[in-house]
């Protein structure tokens, strides 16, 4: 069994000693691209165009490395003043880089189709990146206007999101468990929201609502300003037809396809309603309360140490392909997993893929439930996907969200199949299947209704 460290190391990404050197290298590449501005004409040759693309790749790689270091350092402890100061420094630096190199993107978007087609034919792996940029041409403003928006976003919407993270990740919760009052993080509290004891589940949810409700006006204002900022820019300035249209365009999915997906989810909500009626029967309840949706079926659900969880997930991936386990092991062996629960740490879970060939970093708040094991499988699925894209350019390395989530959910299914094959106890098998259906509800129908809420909120 693998021995897993609870916290990650960022040494493979950057270090305080070489940050100034990394920033200097990025600036050198930016200056080199600026010197090429006069060469950006419709008559540009293929070789020179490829050279310029090489500089864009170099700038992208340098910027992403710095951005990742700032983001991951902040995620370790959202109250860390040094991390916050560095994040602000990098935000300002990269906004400047973005504005200094904006001319290339605007030139490319403004080229006649004939010229663009000639250069696209020789663009190799960056073809899709360049093609994607041109899809945004109708929604692109002048260079001066784009620069103003970049500066505004750095100190506006982005700052509000950081503020929200700082506020909510500093929350602590109090819950009485077996007669003892406990002070908990949000991730620790939510383990009790999934407890076999229905009264404890209800108390955990009520404590969650109490703390968030006490900050409701402040959090509501942050949300309101983020929504207004998005609508003002994307609809008011850029001319998109709806708030969701720019997101769909970035994901390369037609609006009509997303509308159909949401309509099908809404029209088939009864599938999960039938499941919840069945679950209520299993739990001996007439009707599930909000607190009971994710209730376990067994009085003593199986728990897993972190080492056991990692071994189980790796085993599940290996059953499908040795290549998958090879990639996933890198996250563990290189110290790129942070699973420890601690105050101030960013909540939830994510996989942060930075650059082709660089092992991603995975964050989760591990509490030993099967759901946590499944979350680990999900995030390692993202990591495997990223490592399998190592031969791509930094400009095409990241996949659109729908494709990315396909890889991660596939990893969850491999875990489920492995556990069901190993487990012979019918009660535990039913529990595992129920947890998977709970997750399917959360992944599909719940998320669809979040989007429906967002669409309504952003139109009001």
C-alpha cells in the first residue's frame, strides 16, 4: 500500500528563490514578441508566423506557471497574507503581460479569411487554438477598450471572487456530537450532513445555513456585483445574445445543444424523484427531507484511510489500463496531492493542470467517506487526462469543460465497477450503488438546475 503525504509541495512549480528569474524570463519573451509587431501583416510568411507562435507559447507557459503558483499557494491557506500579497503581485504582472501582447490576438482576429486559412494550414497543433480565437471576432472590442477591461477585471470581478473565498473559507461551524460541542471546517461539517443519524444531519445543515445566513447580505452583494459585471461586459459591451452564450462559445458548444440538455434534465427530473421515493422507503421514511438526500443507507458506512483510498483508486485505474495508473501515481509520488483538512484551506476539490508534461496538483478535503474516495478518483481522472495531453502545445493543452468532465466521471465509474466486483455483501453493494446514484443526481440534475437558476438570476 502506498504511503500518502497529506499536504502537497509546490517545489516542482516554482520556488521563492527563482521567482524573480521566472518573471524576468517572461518579460524577455514579451519584449521579443513586441519587437515582432511590425511583422504582423497579411503578407507574413509561414516561418515567421511559426516563430511568433513559439513566442506566444513561451509567454503562455511562463504566465501559467506563475499564475498556478499564486493560485495553489493561496488555496493552501486563503488567509495567508504572504500568499495574498503574492497573488496580487502576479495578478498585476499578468494583466500587464496580457495588455502588452494583446496586439497579436487582435491582429489574428482581424485577418481576412483567405490569409487566416493560409496560416492555419501550416499551424499544426495550434490550429484549434487559432480557430477558436477567430470565433470571438464579432465580440472583440478595440485594443484600448480590451486593455481597460483587462485592468477592470483584475481589480473588479477577480478581486470579488478572491474576497468571497477568503470570507467563506474562514468560516467555522459548531455542532454538538454525542454531547460534545465541536468546532469544524465546512468539509468536516458536511460529513455530519451525510451521517446515518437523521437528527445530526438536520443539525449540520441548519448550522451551515446559520453561518452562511449571518453573512447573507455581504455574500449576496458580492454575487450581485459579479453578475452585473458579467452582464455589463458580455452583453452590454461585447454584444452576446445571453449571459450563457460566451461560456458556450468558449466550450465550443452551440447554444441550442445546451438548451436541449437543460430541457431534457428538467423534463426527466422525475427519474430522480422516483429514486428518492425508493430511498425514503429504504430509510424507513415516508418522505425525504432536504437533509436526507445524501443520507447513507447503512448505520455504519464503510470508512477508508487516505492510504486505502489511494490504493483503491489506483487499483481501479490499473484494471482498465496500466497507462492510467502510471499517470495517476505521479500525482501521489511527486507530492502533488493535498488531502488534509485544515482551517483556511480552500473548500471542495480540484485538479490543477498547469503545463504539458508537468504533473497536475490535486486538492481535496478528505474525511474518509466513500464519497471522498470517489472525489479522489474524479480528480485523479482529470490528472490522467492532463498527463495524456503532454504532447500538445501550451495553447491547446487544456480541454473544454464538457470533455474534461467526461474523463473524470469515467474514473469514478472505474472505481464503482471495481468496488462492486470485490464486494459480496448485498447491503454494502446497495449502499455503494446508492452513493453512485446520489452522485449522478449531484453531477447531472442538480448542476442543471444550478444553471437554470443562474440563467434566471442573470436575466433579472
